C-alpha cells in the first residue's frame, strides 16, 4: 500500500519554475490501477518522481508499504527503486548501446544480485508476451516506437516490481500499440498484485483504471 | 564489478569507431617515447656487445665512426682504404693477430665481407653445413643471409651473385657469381646477414684480378690489338669469366702487387694488454695516414650523443603527450556531456552514483589501457625486429 501524508513539494527558490505541489492524505491499495490526469505542468510527473524517490518532498511522508521512502537516504532510495519499482517513460529511455536483451537485463545487472539463469528465462518470457522475442539481439535504434516501448516495459517488469509508475507510456504510440501496452500493464498488475500509477492524457484508456485522479487542484 | 565492466565494454563496442580512434591516439602517444627508448636500448646493447668483442681496429685516416660501422657492422662505406701490406707488418710485430677486412660490395642487401679464415676463429663462428671457403670464388653465408637468399643447407651448386656498383657504367666491375660452400650457425650479430669470401675474391669483384680466354692461342689472334712489353692489349671480344670454376681458375691473375691491394679495415687482436698498448702506440705515431681505434670507445661516444638527443626528444614528446592527453580528457568530458540523458536514465532507474562513475571510469580505463598495451606490444616488436633500423639510420648520417 502507498500512503501519502500532507505531501508538499516545491522546486528550489533559484529554479526556473515557481511550481509547488500540495497533496492531502492519500492511500493507494495493492492491485489498484490509478490514472493521473490533468494539464501539462500540473505536477503528475513530479508526483511519480516523489513516489519513486527520485525527488524528495519538502514536507510530508511517502510510505511504500513499510518503507518510508521520503525519510530514506539517497542510496537507500535508489536501491529500493531498482528492486521494487518499475519505471516506464514517455521517451522509452532505452540505452542505445545495449541490445534489447541487455536493456531488459539492465536493472538486474545493476542490482548486487547479478544475472542468473532465471533472469535470462524471465527475459525470454517477457519478450514473448510483449511480442519482441525476435528483437532481443537488436539495438533500440532499429526498432519501431511500439517495439521500443514494449522493450522498456519488459525492462520495468524484469524484477517483478510491486509498483509500476508509468509516465505517459502510450503518448508516442499508435492505437494498436497503445492498446497492447496498456493490456500488458494491466495484466501484470492483476497477475502480480502490483500497483500501477500511470500519468496519461488519453481519456479513452481511463476505463481500465480503478481510480482517476485529476491534478488540476493540487498545484499553486 | 564484472557487470559494470560488461556494461562499459558494451558502450565501447557500440561506439567502436570512436573507441578505436581513441585507442590508436593513445597508442601513438605512448608508443613514440616507449618505442624510441626500446629501440635505442636494444641498439645500444647490440652495438656495444659487438664492439666489446673487437679489441683494435686499424684503418685509413678518416671518420672513426665510419670505419667502425663498416668493419664491425658492415654498414656505411669508408672513403679511404689501407694497403694489404699492413697485415704482414702487423704479423711481423708479433704483438697480435691481424685480420684483413674488405667490406665494399653487396649481394642484394647482404654485405660481401672479404676476409681471411682467421675471422671465423676470432668470432668463434661455427658451420651449420658445408665447409669454409678454400678457393677463389667460393663463399660462406651467414644464417640469415642464407635464409633470405633462399640457399638451403646441404644444397650443392647454390650460388650468389655480387651486385654491380653501377649498372650504367660499362667500365665498372661485372658481377661475380660465387659458389656457396657453407652456411654458418646463427650468432645473433651482423655476421648472420653477411656473405663471407676470401679477401682475394673481394679483389676479383673490385676488378683487381680477372680471368679470361687464353690470348696466346691462334684462335684468339684477331682479338689482340697490340703487344706492349709484357702486356697484351685485346679488344672487347675476349671473354671474361664471371664465375670462377676449377676449369678456369688457372686463368685468374692479379694485376699489380697484392701488397698494395686495398683493405677497408683490419682487426687486430693483441696477445695481451701490454701488446695492445704497444700496438696503439705504434699506429698512433704513424705518418698520419692511419688510425687505430678501440671500437668500444667510438661506440660509447656515439651512444652518448644518441642518448643526449634522446633526452631532448623525450622532453618534447612529454609536452606533446601532455597536450594529447588534455585533448583526450576533453573528448571524455564532452562525451559525458553528450550522455547526460543516458546518465539521467540510470539515475532514475535507481543506479547508485558510485556505480555510474565507476562505469564511466572503466570505459576510460579500458580505452587507455588498450592503447597502452598496444603501444607496449608494438614497442616490444620494434625492439625485436627494429635493430637493423638503427644501423640504417646511422649509415644514413
């Protein structure tokens, strides 16, 4: 369960933006699929980064299960993120010098556990489900947008994370790829009892979510 | 660490052109001083070891370095020669053991060394096959010369031909075909590259002796232009022999007194220290036409100059290397700037800062280490095979 208590975040005084985010008490339950909607600049991505521990709140508490990520140090937050959180970005953010397979295995390589046979099998399994099995040895540059996002999805799911945070993962995809990626995400959440929080502007996909949070009122 | 190493390798592999360029640049920066040091060290060792085993060297007045390079390393030409009678003179002193040298001609790239059989005893050279030269026109090959001239051990009737001085000069000496009678064991010195002949054979190549058809026979009367005392002047139809065989050996004869025939140098092996001092005194107080040298001191003087130049070159290279390393550093910094997005992704995924720095550091280390390793390998090869290079360089000076 994710718990947020009196969360406040403002960029530093010398930052170019005067944006600040204020969120009252929230709870997001396991197996819940939450969509964050709202205009650009309303703080949706900032909230994802606060939840993932990429940013630190100015005030308030962010609890991920028993782990209070807002009070953890940088190293602890990174370690937690690498193991427990699957992040998906709008621009895919695959490393161009790694093949699709190497990109998928990247979080495992950077964990202290290293690569095992079970990780290799997991890659095969995810690639098969996401329809990119024949692209495993290709570099991202040679892939279509839809394929790249599916590879990024595999990378997010490789460590079987409890939380999936997706920042407009379907924004650059055509209708069929959009449907496919969303289907894969929601299926994973159902199968693994995970929590999905996704930023989206796509109103047609909102019916797939348990809860939709409009961000219009959270910023100043 | 192995995973980070693998990721660093993936980056270098993907950007192989950039990586290769950086590796090659590093190789050049490191190789230049390393290779120069290696070749100078190896050459110094080779030059000194040969000079150490050559006690005294007598030659005509002129450049001491030229004389040493010619007599010991069969490189360079001496401008002045000394007459063969000095061999007899030195022998009469009973202070040492004279070995004549005539190093002027070549067979391809290999020096033809005219000498006496004493040379082989002095240098403690052993035959791998065959025998030493016994007759005019016979030769013995150094091991490398045999390989390069494709003369196999135990092959009879193999021959080598001397290279003419000047192919456009019709009056110059013609090439002489010499029968190979033996191949020497490898010595690891310049002797391996040489073609050894008796000094008289060297004189034949020089044109001081020759063999031709018998002019006394009536059949050749038409070839005789006139008689001049004991001399017979003939026209160009008289056939000169370009190979010495048992059949024509008797027709070979020398024009002039052998004692006046030239040597390019003469090794003198003194019997003891006292004899050495006496020989040095005897030939230093001559009429000014001779010089007697201790080759090691000439080589030491040469190396002193070489090392002084090396120090200046090294200082210059250090500055160039520093500048090049600054540029390489700039390339790495700019590359990291260009990879900001990739680094940000790693941060967002949760990779520890230390791991990211280690990964970038490993990329730099792998590139630089590959360059250094490659430079070291090339320098080692240069040291092994580049010794001839310094001889050629010195000869060209």
